[in-house]
C-alpha cells in the first residue's frame, strides 16, 4: 500500500502544513487587500498558502522517492537557538534592535561547529544590523525600538523608532 519512503520529506512537509494551517486560521479575520495595497491579512494568508503548497508537495514526494531516515534530535543546537531567541526578546525593549540582534546572531552561531569569528564576520554582523534597522524599522515601520529605553536621552528621539 502506501509506505513512507523519505521520512525527512514526510515530516518536514507535515510541519509546513501545520504552520500553514496556523497562518490561515489566525489570518482569516484580517483584511486581505491587494498586492499594491496589502492589508494586514495579505502576508499571513499568502504565506499560509505557499507553505501549504510546499508541504503538500513534500508529503506526496515522501511516498514516491527514497530518502534518508530521520536521525536523532540535536538537543544542544536546539537549546542554543531557543536561548538566543529568549535573549533577543529580553534585550529588545531595554537595549533595542542595535544590541538585541547582534546578541541573537552571536548566540545562535554557537549552535554550529563551523562558526568562525573574524573581522569579516564582525563587519557582516554590523551590516546586517544596520540593514535590518533601516529596512524593517525605518522603511516598513515595524514597531520595535532601534535603541531601547536604556538609551533614552542619549540618542535623538527620531532614532528611537
């Protein structure tokens, strides 16, 4: 009958479908808008359908072609990434994006055995932080502080957000 031949594809596809269902469920009451004038529901609903499509293709493919088995769970990297996200959340309001994002990137890089720290990595980290502040906070208006509450009075008010 039907036998799962590629476990990684099957479980990854199922995870995509679960995330898609969550995006579609929670985004259902938001106004969609159109591509040129997106409403608050445009992104979650579009992303939900894209994830659903990828998930469905992955699940179907798992029955049609052979693939690798799933290995054990890498607990140490999982714990490090989770810690990095928690640290980002705790640092964002008091210290702002300018400190929280480099902390997130640095801590999460510890999850990889291949990470190397040199001046190029430092420049990339600085560039990524500036890029995110300009694009997401200044350009798109994402409501997060560039400099947190600890910097009140030290930086101009218009650079707080």
